[in-house]
């Protein structure tokens, strides 16, 4: 495999001004991931600060209702409320090792922004976070949390005011200030080495789940379920299982108002309209028109509202190793209520997309792990105010 590629997907299609910074980052990451001092520091922070390992929770009531044996990998119980803190800690430590005192980040639902702001405070780094103006309106709680941790949240009003536009603005900042600034990209996408690096720092999700399910069930699971926006939580869960062909890998994208409506954020699901192109420095599947112009996306979940998918997911899809489906807004809301009332667990709307697929598949005689990538405190207002909600 070519460095930075999975099959035909990946690469670093960026301005020549950014090439030296990405080369420095790749060299530093390559050396630090084998460095005992760095790894000991990273693992200690994951344990004592972030709260790893996270539990694997058996859902007795949901299993009885739907059949099979259903487990949740509880990334929602991490310190920041989502899996994002794994990668935030790893990259922030790299920034420290490179002597860069400022970090920038993009965020959609705000969970990556919160994790980055927390880690910056912990490690004594200046922190600026780009967030689409539309996402700031629907995630006001997380905006305040970032500010409380000392980060400056910068509204991005261009385009659709969502995650895509925040990534674009962060990349422009990084290009102009890379000598003093590290861009702490939050998902397994963007130019090389970001997809590789983000996947590496999230690998503990799948490694823990593999040990835990083997201990509980005496075998590997039948299938893994995870939501897929850019794809970091899913790739973290999938990685240690990719070579186990008996374990089915399923990613769930945002179906928004329905695939037929054109108002969605699915790139790989059947009839989604996704096609191969380039966005934010990487070659992958994305939503674009016949002229290559990026289409606007929609999802009730800000963290899934992005027009492209990470290159490793594109390869898993094209090779047939993983399968990708879409869940619409209404189904995600119904799954949120189902998990709350059957197990007493409030999922993030992103994670609820994965939970929703349980109702659309045959769970009988299956051992299933669903990655609960985040908790839903941040989404309470959206859930309450959603059209047709009985809680408004």
C-alpha cells in the first residue's frame, strides 16, 4: 500500500505552501508512535484524564426486544462525553513535542471542539476553534463549554455554515500559520497523514471491545455498528477486526430527510448519489454535482453533516469489506427514545443513527457491538424541538 493511501483513496492534495508542514507532521508522528516516553504519556492521559478503558455494556432489555445479544461500546462515558478526546490528546501531545504553542480545530456537533478545548487547557496550549454559524446555533451548549475551557470559538459564516466550511477555514489558517500552529483535525479524513494518525489514536476503541467481547462471550462479535460522518469513531472500532472476515462491519450515514429528497449526508449508502472526488486534501467519495461542485448536505446531527467520508472507509466500501447504509432524521430520533426508555442511556444524535439500524436488521442469533460514540446532553434542545416531538 502506498503511504497515505488505501487502494485508490487518500493522498495529500494541498497547496504547496502546506506540504512542508504536513511532511514535518508525518515525520514527527512516525517517530513518536514508536517512542516509549510518548506512548506512556499518552496512555496515562487516556487512563487518568479521559477515562479509558470504557465499558462494554450488555443491553438486556434491548436484546430481549430485538433478539440477539446487543452490546454498547461506551465512548459516551469518556471525560469529554465522546470518543473525540482520544485523538485530541494524541495530537495535542504531538503539538507539544513539535514546540507549537497554538492549536486550531474544526467542529460540527461541538464534541471535537470541546475535547480539543479541554486538552488545550490541560496541556497549556492556546486554542482557536472554527465552527459553522449554523452549527453554533444548534449546539449552543457545546459552544459555551468550549469558551469555558478558554478556547476562542470562531464562527464560519461562509457556505452552508456547517462542518465542511469549518474545515475549509481551519485549513486556510493552518496554511498561513503552520510554523507556530498545529491543526488538530478531528476526523479520519483530510490530507495525509491525518487519516492514518486519527485512526491510530482511536484504535483503542476496537482493541478494548475485542478483548471485552471475547471475555464476555468467548468469541468475536457477529457484527459491528457505528455511525459514519467523517468516520473516526467507526474506523477506531473497525480497525482491529478488519482482518477477521467473519465479523461484519456496518457504517451508518445520515439519511437526513430521506435519500430521495436530496437533503442528506450519505456518500456510500445505496442510491445516495456519492461519487469519487477530492475534498479537503483527500480523494474519497463525496456529494458533488456533475461539475464537481460540492453539494449542500443536511442532517439533524451536526456531527454527520459533512459531504465526504474518510478515505479508509471509501476503500472498505469499494472492496466490499464494510457495508454502509443510511438512517433518516426521524429514525434517529426514534432510536434515541428507544435507547433512553429501554436502557436508561441517552445517545448523541450521531450515535443514535447506528442504534436505529438495529430496528432495520435481523438481530436474532447475532452478537452485536454498537459504538456509542457520544452522549446526547448536547442534543436535548434539538430532540425537544424536532418536528412532531411530543416533548416540546
